[in-house]
C-alpha cells in the first residue's frame, strides 16, 4: 500500500509540475505580486530591521528570503518562481512524513 501511495504522489507532483511549466500561461495573480514585492524591500533595505518593519503580508520574511536568494536562477519569472513553491511544498511534505515516521515508528502504513 505504501508503494501505491508514493506512486500516486509522484504522479500528482508530476502533473502539477507539468501543468505549471507547460500549460499555465497566467501572469502572477492573487497574493503572488503582493509577496514578491518584498524582494524590492530586500534590495532597498537589505535583510535588516527596516526590511522587517516594512514587510508586506502576515507570512513573514521566509518567502522573500527564499525567492531573493533564488532570483538569479528564476529571474522572478512566473514559471520558475511557481516551480520553487511546488518544490518547497514537496520538501515540506517529505519532512512531515519523516517526522511522523520518527515519532511513531510502529505505524508502517
């Protein structure tokens, strides 16, 4: 059963990545421009206190830090930026899975 769940997860991730990279031609929408505007704050103020005070949104600075550090690779273009979010989402799911397997090693399902 575990292999089937992994297989379904890989298929789902592949579909999301393929859709994001090939079929989705939409520009940034919803909260994406709002949070990505924090990149300009980093460029203007650095990673200091003034950046934190002027930070847009309740999510905190991690989103801006990650996308600022990866901006040489993504050029803050729509598709690579969304792919970064998908990859980090998968990494978070893997960390949650590993944490649960360490906390509850008897549950092998």
